[in-house]
């Protein structure tokens, strides 16, 4: 056991979309087999490259750990298939779309920039990574099943903390919790009518035989789908806002909807294909433009509410329910904002958006900052008001102050132990082989010995 790295902690499931690898130095080949699954040299190189990006100081022999990580992943996938663990096309498509959405955000909603970077169209990227995404979901589901009964008691959390040498206790940076109200400026009646009239005119042109895709490229205000002819790809029920979804699911293949209105503007939808609960459609979005006067009215509204909260005339919760955008994730959490990096509501100062950092700087707990202009995910202008909930100073880990974090770390260690025990048992009944390229990897040779093999070839 001494040569086997703590793989349950190091286990990396690679992102399904890695930077393009256009100059592979070696011809791809199979370097390991785990049950019915194979490991390619390119997978090892990508695993190592990804880890190196996260930690440039990693030594070259970390490739031994990269192979080990992949063996564990393939072992999980192999067993998931044997156990008939299900992953639906709908789930795979949803995850692929989510990854594409994150890429769109990273590339500033420029799909052409993504295609230039990867040298492939969006559809080709999704097609190429579909199998990897399915295997990732299978591995995650199998690992979740293995660790589903892992729990920690308060005494185990205390013991976990006390086992950490005092001089090795981590330091936590200053953290803040905050709440937000996001207020969307209201469009004036004149601009709303202009947008609706344009949408109505486009709908008539479609009736007269003009091409939907061409009109979407020319007129749609959706930065993600517009350049793609309005194509939204396959998505499951619950992806779109209710008004859009209610209309989309009524359409037959090739049918075009009347003009409908949502919070984003006016839409025309065309159904392309249905697969069970999945739909593939395209749309044209015409967004009313927000005028400077509309923006000024929005700021005045939030300024007034900010004063009422700070003067005790209105609670933050009441203000949120009165003017807050109910489509924001924080709305259903009483305005508390979750840190996307950690999943909890604590932010290190470096994790905060710049505008939020400056708004909260110098504020006391319970104090509301002056509203400021911000951008929503779709690029539209909104106004944001934030309130400081709590602020901590940099400090060494403390069981009382940081119980939640320590409990999570203890639980992750317990899950790692469950997974390690399962893998060591499964190695004894699952054939795997390792190419002679990795004969110098003591961790892999020990895994082969556990499996009862003298060599991996």
C-alpha cells in the first residue's frame, strides 16, 4: 500500500472540454485496459497536462499518478456498466449544454471564437466529447453509490481536527457573506412597441417563405444562438423560462410559433425535432432596448429602497420580494449569494466580483451599500444592491469558528476511505493491464500485485 498514492483524494475527472490538443507528439495507442475499458496514451497526456496547469511544480513522474487516476475512473465506469447504472441521453445533453454555456461565458458569448480555438463547430465539439461526458457521469454515479453511506459524527469531526498537527493547521483568508437584490430596469412603452412591431414583421416574413435561419442570423438579439441561426440544441424540460417552454412543447416538427413575450423580450420559435422529453428548436429574439432614462429610473428606485433599509423603515427581505428579480438564484435564498467555487455562501475577498468588493468595502455587518450598475449573464444591464452579512479576519483553522468546513473535510476523508476500500477489493476481481511504458511506476506495479498479476502485459 505504501507506493499507492492517495488516489481517492487525487482522483481527477477531467473537464469534458479541454483546450485543443493539435500537436500530439506521439501516435495514440492503448496503454492500459481495465475490464472492458481502455486507457489511451492521449488520455494520460491530457490528464497530466491538466494537472500541470493547476500546479506547474508537479514532477514528470506524476504521470504515474495520472495513469492511476484513469485506472480508478475506468474501474468505476466498468462496474457502473456491469451494475446497469443508467445515464440517459437527456442527462448527457444537459451536461454538454451546460459546458458549452460556460464556454460561451468565458469567450464573451462569441461562438466563433470558441470554434476558432477548438477548430471545430459547437456540434462537433459536443459530438466528440459525448462519450467522455457519459463516462464521467457513470463514474460519478458509481462513486456516489459507493460513498452514499459515508457520514461523520461530531466526535469524528473533533477527532479529525485534533489529529491535524498544530503547526499544520491551515489558515483561512478573510471571508465575507453577503445578500443581494438584483433589479431589472423596466422598458418604456415606446421601446417595447418598437420591439414587438419588429418581431411581428419578422413573423410575417416567415409566413411569406423567408428562411428562419437567415432571419435569426440577421435579427436575433440572442448572442449565443443568433450566430448559429437561432439553434438552441437539444435541451430537457425545465431549461427555458415558463412562457417560452409552454409554447415550444406545443409545436410540431417544423412548426413556427406566433410571437410570444418573456422577460428577455419577444420570441419566435421553430421546432426542429423532439426525442421524448428532449426538444431541439431554434428561435429569434428581439429585445427591447433599455434607454438611459429607464436606467436612471431604476437607480432612483433602488436608491430609495436602500435608504429605507438603512433607516430601518424596510427589511432587506421585504425589499427583495418587492423589487428583486425572482429568476436569480439568490432570490429563493433570501438574497444570500452562493460561491460557485465552493457551493457555500462564504467568499474569500479574491473570489468577489470587483464591483461587489468595492461596494462592501468598509461596510458594517447589516449595512446596505449604495446600488451600482452591473451586467446579467445575458449581457443586459441591471442594478444591484448588496448587504454585508458577516466578515471574518484571516485566522488559523478553529474547530468552533470553522466547524462546517472541518466537517466537510472530515466527510471527504471518510468518502475517500470508502472508495479506496472498494477499489482495492475490485482490483482482485477485475482484469487490468498496464503497458511497459509504466514499469518504473511503483504505484502501478503495486496495483498489479494486488490484482494478483506478476506483470501487466
